[in-house]
C-alpha cells in the first residue's frame, strides 16, 4: 500500500499525463527521453526472430558477413535457398551491434523468407528504416542490413558457380574416360 | 504528509515497510515488469516496468542526502536573504551561513576557508583554473600540461587556449589509466604555467598519484591543478600534503545539491587567476555573482557528512563492488575491467563484456540505470575517448558499461543488477557472431572486414 502510493507520488503530474495520453501502437516510449526506441525495435530486441546459424559449408546456404567490430556493428545473415526454385526457404542472423542493428537484421531475415533471390536484392535500407522508425543517426544500421542481404545472396551464387565448375570438371573427365 | 511521501524512496532503505508485497520486494524498489493494470508503471526503453530503475550511475550524479536537504530548506523558506546585503539581519545570517559552509568545505580538504571560492560547479571551476591561470600569467607562461583522460571541460578549455596561442601537451596514460609521473616531469618546460591532472577519473574511477605529481610540481615551481569532483569526500584529500595549487570541487557528486561547486586557490604561495565572471566583485573578485546560500549550505552540509562517513562509505563501496564483480564474473567469462584495480575508487566499476555491444546491453538493462562508453550512446558514434586513451581496442570500447555504487546502494540492488546484467549478456552473446567465431577458435583480428 505504502509502496504503491509512494510510486504514484514519485511520478510528477506532468509525466503521468504524458503516460496516460501517449498510448498507441506506434507511439514511442514516452519517458524514454529524446532517444526513445520505437516499439518495433524493442519488440525485435525482446523477442528476436530467426537468431541462429546454418552450417556454413552447406551448398544451399549463403552467408553474408558485413560490418566491422571497430565500428561497433557486425551482421551475419544466412539464407537457405531451394536450388530448384531459387527461393529462399529459411534465413537466420547473428548481430553484434546496438538495438537498431539487431532489429534491422531481424527484420531483414523476416523479409527475405519465401522470396526469390532476385527479389530480395531490391530490398532497400530506407524500407527497413521506415518500418522501424529509425532516427537519422541509426540509418547506417539499416544500410548494413541491406548489405548483409546482398552479401548473402552473392555468397550463395559464388558457391553455386564453384560447385558448378567442379561438376563440369568431373563430367569432362568422365567423357574423357568413356 | 506529502513531504514524507516524497522522502519515501530515501527512507525505504532504513527498515522494513509493511506492504502487501513479498518481504524481498518490501526492502527494495527493484523494478520488475509491470502488470497491465498497474497505474504507476513507467515505460522505459519501450517496456513497461513498475517502480523506477535501480540507480547505479553515481558518477553522473548522486541523490541528495536527506540531511543535506534538511540543512538547505530554512534558507529557501525563511532565511532567504542575499549574503551580500550588509544592512539587515537577512543578509547577515545568510552571510554567516555561507561562511560556515565555506569552513566545512575547507576542512574536508585541509585548506583555509579563505582559499575556497564558491562557483556554479566543477565545470566553471575548471574553466577558471585553466583559462584564468594561463591568462593571468600570459606574458611569462605559455605552456599547459594535462592528460588525455581529463574531463571534457578541461580538454575543451585547453583547446580554447590553443586557439589563443598557448601550447598544450596532452600526456598519454598507461593501459591501467595512471599517468606516467616521469613522463610528466620530463614534459615540464621553463614556461609551463599549469599542470592539470584529475584526481579520480569519472569514467574508469582510477586514482592518480597526486602526492607524487604535487611534489614534482612544487620542485619545479609549476602550479598543480586537479579536478577533484569525483574525489571529494571519497578519498582523503590534503592540499598541503599533495602540493595542490588549484582544485575543482562539485557538490552533486557527494550527495549535495546540483548547481554549486567550489574552487580551491592556494594562498601560500599565492596563485592568481583572471576572473571569468565580471560583476560586483563577490568571492574576493574571483567569481562575481550572488552566492546561492541554500546551495552553498547544502554543499557544506554534504562535506561535513562526508568527512564523518568517508571511511564507512569507502568500506561499504569496496564490499559492494566485490559483490558485483564476483557475481558477474562467476557467471560470465571474458569480462575485462577497464582501469587499474589497485588505484581505484571502489564505487566505480567499468566493465567491458567481450562480443557484446554496449548500447544493446543498455537497451536490455531497462531496470538498471547505468551508462556506457559505447559509441552508439554518444551523439558522435565515436567510442569514449577515455577508453581509447587506455589503449582499449575499438571493439572492446564499444562494449563497456559503468556501474556506480554509492552511499545509498543496497545489496539487493547490486544482486539484482548482477542478475539482470548476466541475463542480458548471455542473451546478446547468443546473438553475437563474434562470440560464435571466438568459440569456434577463429581469430577475429585476422578477418578482413568489408567496411562501408
């Protein structure tokens, strides 16, 4: 009783009004101060989707590793591609970075699932930034996510080419032996 | 009634409160996730929690001690005279209170009351000390020596002097944060007008060897200035033993009010400064402007309390720091302490958690109020210059968290902070590609990063 009453008193009347009024699905945290986190960013941080790792050497997996520890942002985004259809069937990520970076990469994994590889290359960082309401100072996080997607696709294609070359070599050998 | 309610968070540490909450909750206001129906829940970083975050940022500021507030209130409500009014009781009693406070501040540092000048805070003191001394002796002295880990106001004042044509040497520090005294002695030139080395660093809590520096400065005849805002009332300071010529003090770091500080200016040998504030010549012409009696009285009361409780607070902070450190280290590995552990004020614990980024850790620590040396938390995306000066690698500088322990910190708060920190670090490490690579044995430094 005493604790609750004390708690109510501690909040200045102004703050109470702000909290009562500022309710809504997309309203940023009222008491968060100038650098408030958007709800979606917090949601991705609290309940991250698709955190994990695929086997790097798996031929159906493309790995994009972008960023640098010195900059404080490193994203690893992996896609699993169905070879016959060229569709991305699964994606996962791991990120070393601030809340906005984690959210950007989490959103990226959500958006690439079920899409064609050519399609995901068109995902723009501005779309990610808009979805998360990133402030200007955090835009580089969304750019890194876009880079990670592109890097993952590039890695998968490079792998395919390499495996394709190996395949050609064996078939010419067979032809020679035949 | 209203007043006692407001003092509730301060009184709660005194004893058991009868409440419907469980005994553990009754003894602390440790924040927990709020139920949907709780009205007094606060939204912090996008999540509703009930209660306020645990305050573990004592280096940023401290709560005002209730005893200090008690001392200040009469000077707001009934004895509100201007201490410079010479013609009536209000002025006289206000002046007497200011002088009493001055004596208390002086006695905490072993100075004469005539050597203490009240200002608006340590930043103003640093400005007067650095700019004021150099400008006064501008004809004969053109060189300043300071360190790379000083507070921004000292570094900025030095930069300002550089624009005026003075020369400044920014001494590097060792990886443990301490300045190399031999290097300092070598850097002193015949035209050096000031050596400025802070006593206790605000970010890493490292205590500089003041006595040695003071001795060297005395031998070479150079005034020694120290920014003691974080040191006052926490470690013993004696201006004569330490050869200090100028010292900046702040009230709100020792459970006093915000908005007041004091400059110590030695009389023998006399150190002169050019005043930065022009006006009616108050504070012996050093700092014009009405001396804010209630704030100054609060400062004096805080100093008096600090003098009595310094030993106890120090021992308690040491115990709590050990508790926090052991608690965290016992559950997660790859934790680095930034700065020397031996020459450190125990109430400051600056830790780096490898493979975890600072801002994301802070985002998770909603129920604990701490600060970080990470780039993302500063406006400029640059990691803390203090950590960089220590030689901390950039990726580790991004991961640092500063825990501040103070007079009112409880064991429950430390335990809860430990629990929350460990939980968040583990969660973020699971999400971290660097941790994954390190566990797989890959040397992260060998990777060519594709920067953009």
